[in-house]
């Protein structure tokens, strides 16, 4: 079984670059100290872009790969897809300087004949990855001596993964939490 197809690799690269662009203003390490600095600041700061990619991409990409690899381990074909509307909405909200973002850039498709409990296991894999990344961030922040920049990296990583875990576990719409809840209800005979 092939781990990734060429279109999937392309989609993961597009996702990573898009996340860097979307979040580069939110995770900027440089704050202007004067009005002159604010006006002279370039629209695109490559350091902020790279930092944003390093902080945000693992949370989203590894979340999706968690779904994909668990589905594959359970014997099901799975494919990562970019969701153009979700990614476009996030870019649009960034362009209009929205105070909030909605990030739904992609999904992993699996066959429709996957049993309910197995769907729940596959669905939980993504948020579980976020929980693990949150825990690693917590441990690094509390048990390592870190520079300011490194501390910010781990603090933002922890926050993003905590938010992704909580949001994705909400039991409604197409979120992972709905599939997990359906699996639990099915196990107890209520589904």
C-alpha cells in the first residue's frame, strides 16, 4: 500500500504554505516599537512566515495524517484532500484582517463501508495527535530551559493543539467528535 500519492504530497505542501501565510501575522516575533516601524514594515516577513509554518503546520498536518495512517493500519484506503472552500475561507478571513479564523483546510476520505466503531477510532486518531503534541509542548515548556523564541514556539504549539483537540471533539456536523460519539453510542447499543 502506497503511503502517499503525488496529489496528496502536493496537497500537504499547499496546506503547509497556506498555514504559514494565514498565521504569519498572528505569531509574529517582531512587534513595531514606533509608528515609523509600523509603516515601514514589509507586508510579507519571511521570518514570520517560516515561524508560522513551523508552529501551525505540524498541528494540522499531523492531525490529518493521524486519520490517514490509522485508517491504513486498519486496512482501509484513505486519501488526504485539500478542501478549497475551507482553505479559501481562512485566507479570505486573514486578508480582511478578521479577529478570528476558521480553519478547515482539508480532510481524509475513507470508504463509506467502514463500520461505525472503526470510523470512531479513525476519527479519534486526529485529535489524539493534537493531545500528544499538547502534552509534549507542556513537558518541554515546564522541564526545559528555553530561549524566548523557543518558549514562544512551544507556547503557541501548545495553544493551537489544545484548541484543535477541543474543537474537533465537539460532537456535531462533520467534526471528529460526532464520529467518536456515534461509535460510543453504538458500542453501548444506543446507536
